C-alpha cells in the first residue's frame, strides 16, 4: 500500500458540528472500512471515506487552533 498524502483540507477553520473534508491520495486502504480520524485528543465522526477524500464532523470540546 502507498503512503497516504494530503493535498488539501477545507474549510481550514470549522466549528464543533461542522464538516471538514481532507483530500489527497491513498487516504483509505480499504473503502469498506472507515478510518479513525483524531483532532487533537478527540475522535471525529467520519461520514465519508474514499482513497481520494475523507469527510468528518468536528467534535465538540476542542480548544481552538490550527
């Protein structure tokens, strides 16, 4: 399997409950399994995943930042 690469994240800023999409290549090795995505110490709920993009819902309880 190729190493995952990220080419873009949008939007760059989001609030709790907002959707963020990560785009790139080889993000998910098997499209039948959703990846575990963490934002800081918290797990985000993944709502879509393919080899080229992953969309997630930002969890509440995060401190602001990049």
